[in-house]
C-alpha cells in the first residue's frame, strides 16, 4: 500500500518535469523503508563465551545439566557455573564485553552483567576506552566489588578474603553495610579464621567480621605479584589493561 502510493507520487513528479526532486524523494523513501524493515528485526545481543582455557582442569555446568570440560570458544549463558581446580585457568567474556580470568580452586556463577565468586581467585577488568562505563560487579557472600576503574583482583578462601585494585577505583560494599573505596595499589584484607583453644579453625560469621580500612601495598610487593600472577601471565594474549597497570603503579610485567 505504501509502495503503491509512493509510485504514483513519483510518476506525478515525472509528468511535471521535476526529475531532480523525484530522485531526492526516491532516496529519502528508500532510507525510510530500510529503517522500518530493520526496526522489525530482533537485536543481536552478545553472548558470553569462554575466550581461552590455557590450563585444565576447567569445567562448565549449565542449570539442570551435567558438568562438562570448558573449552575455548564455548558459548555460555546466565546462571552457568564455572569451576577450575589447580592448575586450571580460564578467561571469559560477558555479553557486556567485561572480561575476567579465574584459576586455582575457584568456582563462580555467571550473571547477565556480573559474576558471583563462590570461592577462589578472579581478576576482572573493563577495557580501557570503553564508551559505556557501567561498573563491572563481582559479588561474594561477604562483599560486592564494583569496578569503576579498570582492574580488580579478588581472592576468597577459607582463611582470608582479599580485594586488590590493580588499576582505578573499586567500590566495596560489605554484607554488613560498610563501604570502602580502593584506589590503584590498595588492598582490603579480611582474616576469616579464628583458632579455638582446641586448635580447630572456625570461620567467621559474615555479619560479625571486623573490616579494617584499605592499605597501600608496597611497590616491591606489587612487582612480585605482577611477576608471579598466573591470572595475569601465561595466557596467549596480554591482559587488556596491563599497560594501564604498569603506567599507574610504575611496575613491569615479565616478557611473554
């Protein structure tokens, strides 16, 4: 119906000798029709995927499914459970473009735009120059870290909980309602064990733990971590934010 009316209108312009105007109208109509056609198509949302598995054991389990070996290029979805055991490591990209690496005895659950670390180690980052700088959120049962800058490291074991800002600002909100801000090179550390008289170690109640303010880590210790980190080193491509980390903290990563 629309195309018929447009055709009649263009013919009328020809009869009046308005060929230039006719061509202009044709271009505008074509643009309009293309736009309405594309508007009716579903958008192609990015799908989270495993970028690389440099070492196993590494596993994926979808809800209601059996756990399978993780493999490079494998597509994921929200609520997938990812797991590694030493010396396993993997790198994952979310649908938002945020990325993380996990390794050692680690386990986490994917969200649509965040992750929940159940145990182990993770380094998460936002690519430098990203236009939409919504925070990248990493949750644990003790606290939630929101990456405002580019890169954060979290280690969650039976004995301690550690959040370290490799580069940029990280906002931390504890389950008990406290808030902390970490800047580049700062760390929030929580001792999770108490030794009872009989020698047994009792893990703290997550609401009763005592949080200490962030501390600045010495440059020598940062250099050591950068040299030894299995989540920064040993992948086929360097960490996207490595140049920012080196420039911000004045340290140098080992050559590939």
